[in-house]
């Protein structure tokens, strides 16, 4: 594994939802420590989200058996999480969040209902 402060990019996909808020903040702080301390270093990725943040129950067909509660961020809660990381770490960063409905699952944006 590379040393801290030597990465240009950290790519995190479908990972943060497994943890509670405090654990996510800790993980995000650790990801930032991997990055080179310069403009252009970035954390990128994808995460299941929702127009409203909160715990949701995931069932089949996404899980083979049973159901599991996970936390889905909204744009606002995701930005809020990173703002907390920035405040704790004393760093400057730009947070970009985009929400794309999953039409194949029958999801519709709030404004379209």
C-alpha cells in the first residue's frame, strides 16, 4: 500500500453506506490523509443515495436472503458529512454531488411525482 500523502486519487464506490455517521466521518478523514496535499487531489466514487436521507431497508433482489438497513445520503446530507470532515481536519475542499434517479427501478424524482 502507498504511504499517506502520496495518492492523487482515492476511488470509493458503494462503501460508505455500511457505516454509521461517525464511522463515515472517520473513514473520510482517513481517505483525505492518503491524498497528496495539493490542489487537484481528489476522492471520487459513487454511492446509492436518495432525495431524502435516512435508513432504508434493502431486500431481494439486491440481497440474496433477508433484508438489511443501510443509510442513504441525500445531496444535502452527503455535503454535510464532508463539511464536518473539513471542519475537523482544517482542510479546504470542493464537494460535488449529483443525484441521478434509477429509472430502471421505477424511481422518480420528487418534483416529477
